[in-house]
C-alpha cells in the first residue's frame, strides 16, 4: 500500500494513504491532535507514578513519543506497548518532523 508523508495545518507531518484517502492523524495537526486526545484527555487523567499503556495502531509512534516527553516532565514511569500491523519504515520515520517541534 502506498503511503505519503504530508504536512498538516500545525506544521507537523503525518502519513496519507491515497488508496483509502485516509490520514494517520488529523489534517489540522498531528502533534495538536496527539496532545489533545492522547495527553490531555488520556495520559494526564492519571496521577499514578507508574502507568501501563497499550496502543493498538501504533502508526507513526507520535503518541508514544509525546507520552515519553510528557512523562519526563511529570516524573512518571511508563510501560508502553504499541501494536502495529503495518509499521512505518526507517526512511518514513526519518521523513517525519516530530523532533523539530
């Protein structure tokens, strides 16, 4: 299946699947979406110092990366497992700009 790296409205990137006309993240912003959905309305709802997360549909790894960054700020221990049926390639990962944000 063909995948293209595209830029979203917040300047971050996501993967687009032309065959399905589907994106891995919101066209309005991959990082914005991850922070709103995964961090603000998920991760931040827990006060424990150790949290286990299972993500079905690991995608680009953005949620895991943002969770890691947030956990270092909050001093939390994260046990993170991500499952992905169609992992992105090393070249695709290099094409994402998440570390520039």
